[in-house]
């Protein structure tokens, strides 16, 4: 018989969502900015002609316009982040009724808990409203400023229409140069944003690493407590009942994460997870190390590629999980004094279980 221990929710989950959110925003931006060298090379080719010189003023206007576009994009990003902050579900969760308060003799003390979460809900609502007003004000300022700028540069743009016409007649394709320059300026305007995201991601990752360390310490304390309980149980039975710690067979929380992040066949992955000595930390380390380490776990080919393709979103979630603890109960059913014949309780008849439990003075659950 194996008794499985219920595990607490990992404390590292506190930083899981912020890290994933910051990474999901930074990675696409890094991909975009990787195009800068290619666009710079194309713009450089135009400088060998006099197109760049003759369109310098118009290019300056394009660069200025990219400032407005970048400002609008930053406000859009901030608005998306604030949507979670102002979610009505947060308020509903914080102000929900507490069971066991109204009929408690310590209602006055417990009421302070309800008051604290209700006060927090009110303050969060106020902050969300203030943030909404700030977003509206920023949007209005940028819109009004853009309109004023467009009015100011209209004359310059009209004058450049003649320059563009002449360049077309000369077969110099000024539109391609302007489009390329505009794309390049737009990307360069985003570079400062990436620096900020990278720094924020580093700070979140440090906090997450610290919490993972705390999680490891918590798990070690659980194992120590389990071993202490096992020794006490074995001492109490005088050897008639032998209790030994084992890894829990239920790995469903781990396999569910793998299934959610991967596709295709997963037989090798599931076999690796099912081994007695499986460790999520070792598994994550193997995926990060590559094919050679995955091969040691029996994971090769397409399935190894699938795990690597899933990337850090899978690995960060996995390393916050661990295999649960369980105990296996063995009973000494030997009829001969001085000899031992240990069997799992599940393999015994009801009579043998009752006889052994009675002789040991222990009453143990048959299932859980």
C-alpha cells in the first residue's frame, strides 16, 4: 500500500506570471530589432546615389513621425497591462464573503481580515480609475501634438512632392528608400524600450531564483519530516510493519504541463517522467543542455526537438513542480520466528491484514 502526501502550491508561482509576461513581450521585440542591420545595409546602398541627400528633409519628417507612433504603441502596451489590474474578478475575489466569521465568538477580530481585503479592493479600484484617466490624458496629448506637428510640416511635405516626382522620372525609386528608412527609424525608436524590458526581466528572474531556492528548502524539510515519521512508525511496530518512503506514482500535474506545451508523440517523455528516480529539476537541466543529456533520459529525435522547441515557458513551469512523497507499507507475514517475509499490504488477504495489525498494535488505512 502506498500513501501519497498532498503537496502545497509552489511558492515560486508568485513570480511565474510576471516573468512569463515580461518575456512574452521582450522576445517579439528582440525579433523585430534583429532586422535593423539588414535595413541599415539597404539604406546605405541608397547613399551611394544622391537620393538620400535630396530627401534628407523628408527623411527627417519621417523620423519625427516615428516618435508619435512609438508613443502610441507604448500607451497601448500600458493599457493592456492595466486591464489585468482593473479586472472586476479581482474586486469580486477580495470582497467575497468569509465563512465562519458571523457565527464566531471572535467575530470582531476576524472582521479585521475582511476589512483589510475590502479596503484593498477599494484602493485598487481607485488606482485603476486614476490610471485610466492618465491613459486618456496621455492619448489626448499625443493626438493634439501630432495634429499640431502635421499642420506645421504640411508646407514642407507639399514642397517635397516635386522632388519625389523628379526622382521618379530619373528612375531612382525614392519610395523604396523612404519606406526602408521609415521602417528603420521605427525599429530604432523601440530600442530603448527593449533595454527597459531586459532590466525588468533580470530583476524578476533574480526574485524567481530566490523563491525557487526557498521552494527547494521547503521540499527538503518535508522529506526530513517524512523520514522522521517513518522511523517512528518502524520503531513502534518492532519490525512487524515496515514503512519506507518512496516517490509518489501520481505525476499527472507534471505530465499535464508537458502535454500542454508540446505536440506530437510523447511516449519517451512520459516514460522518463514515470521512472522512480525522476526529478523535474534534472529533467529541465537536460532539456536546456540539449540532445546528449536528453538521450540519457531516453528522449531522442522528434520528441527531444519538441521539448526544446517548447522553450523556457515549459521549463520555468516544470521547475516549480516536484514529484510528491509517498510511503510504502510492508508487513512481515512469516510464520517462523526469527525469519522475515515482507509483503505489500495490497497482496495480503483481509485475514492476514487483520492478524498482522492486531499483533503489531497498529491500525493503518488500507487506502487513501
